[in-house]
């Protein structure tokens, strides 16, 4: 279709920055050209909102009774797309001012972003006040006709091909508002396809507060009413489930929903869901972590990862704020005070909701824990601000409750009267940990011990040092301090042999094991086990050693000291064997490698098979 605009009006030059922006947009290798429609609908919505407020106090306006709406007219034959609103409209001077000039600061910032190599402008274009110009990504030319709400106004037309100039002239328009006609480029004809238009509206503008119609249809395309903006008292449970399914295509209902309406310190609406599983199904609509971020019901980020910490990345839902500018970029999001407030509010609400579930329904929370335990542990390990708020979410198996989950509060409530510390043991798995010699002295005095056998536990323990003024203590600590009366009772146990009796045996261990250990000594901290390995003074804490092992495959575990139990039958009889006994050699090596195995440190457990067979042959003789 040829343009028929009267060219007698003098062309008005764009400012230099505007011309540069148009050149960038027209020649950009854009990857998400559909955003131009989002921008134009947002502009139309703003014009309608201004008209709505104006009409509250002023009836002296053009067309006071026409409905506030947006209508999109595709024309396949002509290759055009027209977006029409019945909003506040513009005069000729306003067209010149609003469409001919971009704020200098915004223009400069946009140009700098483009020079940095950004090819996809979908998340930044509106931030700089250039949203309208995004239409030139798909347009050969654009004509805007507008009639202002002001009585006795004359309609005006703005026209540009995206070159160096534009024209503004009188026009004929029968109805208040603005129409934007776009002559689409050859490779942008998809935007005359009604199903494609509906798809874009559904994705980006479904909750714009005014009805959107396509062509002459009377069926509204957008949903308009945002569920999250309704009062929670007005929403039925089934509506939440339906919305979750629409958002995710997950056939299973969410574990719970969180509906927030906040007025201060920011105006915010949010509807969040905890999925039944952190694993996204093959048909999931949500391909990445991140919440949908809206500004006044207009989608500005599909996957906003800055509203929740990484450890809550599994949470699905939407956040909508009146205080955000449209189309903030990711870079500006991270430095925006509004976003900082939103993140704080949303994160705090997720934590408090999970904590409340844990208090009210332990069985339900156990299911959540089994699905999301790694995320909560990650949170304890990485959260810089008040990680202690996450501590009530933690659950553990213990030596007294092997198959059920216990919270730290549960453990504290069951502590012995004389007990101050919360004891834990680390290991590669629960089956190995339960056989650990480090539990001998603890088990003898009926203390309960938490199992820390998940790889993330080591990272978590770097931060988790105490709970409600109870220190967390590793039972593998060589100098483990026990309550005084318990200590005396242990030390009071008599051995039939004096420590000096074992000096020759200790020397045999040292000679045979060589530099595999830093020391060999006896201990009174063992009951049922013949020996154990402990860290020496100055060594890294066991938790740090585990962290380094997971992060660095080449990390060498510090050599440990071997402690022997002089009351154990194996040690007693080994001490009686002749110094040159071959059986003694086998047993010493096996004791050491058993200790390695139980600590999860043995590099090659299968290598013990030949020695074990020799020991069995010796036992049968």
C-alpha cells in the first residue's frame, strides 16, 4: 500500500541521538521482534489509564461515553497492522514532542548498551524511553493519527519511514484516542496472522487492565483480570490450581501457594507456588528458573532471577509492582532500590510460609524437605543476610531416629539435662556413619547425634556453627569435650594393663604404617571399636576438608593420627603376638585400612580382599 500522506508539510529532522537509535533498531539483528507489539499495547494502556483518571474529575472531554479499549487490526492484503486506543490522545504539538524527541539521557544510555553488543533489546528497550521506536524493527513506515481529549482539539497525523525526518500535519479522525498504523516489512508479515497476535498478547499483555480486541471481534483477547491482584479472600482454591496449571502445564497441583498484596515499602502483588517437584517436566512451560515480573500488569521479564535468591529458584509464579518502570533491564534491576525491596519481601514470605508449614504439618513438610533439601542447605551455606532464619527448615536423621526427620528444635527438646552441645557426625553415608568409632563414647552415655552424610552438609556446616546458643560439635574431634561427670566416668574405667604395656605395640604400628599416619597413640574415647583416625592439632576442620574434596579433585586429605583402644580384645591380643609375627603385620594393616574405610577415605577398598582372605586362613588354622 502506498502512503498518501500530504508531503506539503515540511519535514522535521530527528535529533542526532534519535536518528542513531532508529538506525540501530532498523538494522539490528533482533531475536525477539514481537516485543514491538508489547510496547505499543503498553503505550495504549498508559493513554487509557490517563484518560480514566482525567474522566474522574472532568466531564468536559471529547467522546466522554466511549468505552476504554484497545483494538488491533491486521490487514493481510495491505500488509499493515494497526493498534487503536480510545485513550487521552495527542495534539499536533504533543505528537511532535512525544514522538520526535527522546530524552537525551535515555538515548545516550541506549546507544551505549547497543555499542556493548546487545542484539536482543527485549528486556531493555522500554527502559530508555524508546519503546515506540521498536516498531521500526518491523516497519517500512509508521503513521500515527491522534485526537486529543481536549474539547475543540483537531486531529493530527505523525509519519516517518525511520529515516532522518518525520512529518506532522492535520488529519481526519472521528474518535478520541490514537491509532498507530505500521506498514510491515516483507519478513514481518507474521504479525498479520490473528493466531500469532493472540499468542503474543497472551504472553506479554494478558493482564493489561483494559480489554484488547482483534479486528472487529467482540471476544476479548486478554484475560484482563490478574488473579494476583485480587484479594486472597475472593479467590477459590481451584482458581489457584488452575492458574498454576496455566503457568506451568504441570499436571500435579502445587504443594502450596503464596498470595501477597503489599502497600509498603513498595506496592506489590505476588502469586507464588511451590511445585510438587523441583524437576521440570518435558512439557513444562517454564524452561528456566525465575519469576514472571510485571509492571502494572504488563510483563517486563519472563524469567526474572533477581526476585529470589538462587536457593529458592524452584519457586514459580508472578510478581507485579506499581513502582517499577516498564521494561527495566537486568542490569538496572540489580541496582534498583524497588527491586531490592521486592526481593526482600518475597524471600521473607517464602521462608515464613515454609516455616509455618513445618510447624503445622510435619508430614507435609517432610515431603517438601525430601524434594527440596539441597536448596535449603544451599541457602544456609550461601545466604549472607540472617541465614539463621533458614535453620528451622533443616531436617536430619539421628542415631535415635534413624528413619524419621528431626528438626534442630526436636533435637534440643530431647537433649540430656547436662548437655549443652548439639552433636553431629559426618560420613559418606548413614550406614557407614552409624558404625563409626567416633560414636563409641557418645553412645555409651546416651547422647543423640545428627547424621551429616550429604555432600552439601559440609558446605552448610561452614556457616551453621550454633543453634539457639547450642554449639554444633563434631564427635570426630580428637579433643571432644564431654560434660565433666561423664568425662570422669569414662576415665575411671580401669584397664587390666597400664599404658606403658602398649609402648612396643605403638612402635610396631608406627614402623609398619610409616608416613601413612602422623602419630599412633592410645585413647580412652573408644569402647566397641579397636581404633579410629583423628585429625591432629593445626589440621583443617573436617567440614573444610570435605568442602575441598568436593571442590578440588586433586586435594590431598591431611594425614591423620591413629588412636588405639587398649581395652579392645583385638588390641590386647595383638599386643601379645611376637614382634616378628606375620599375622601381626596383616592385622596392623587391616586395622588401619578399616579405619580409612569407615572414614570414607580408603582409595581402593577392593585391595583389602587378599589380606582378608589371609586373615581368614590364619583364623581357620
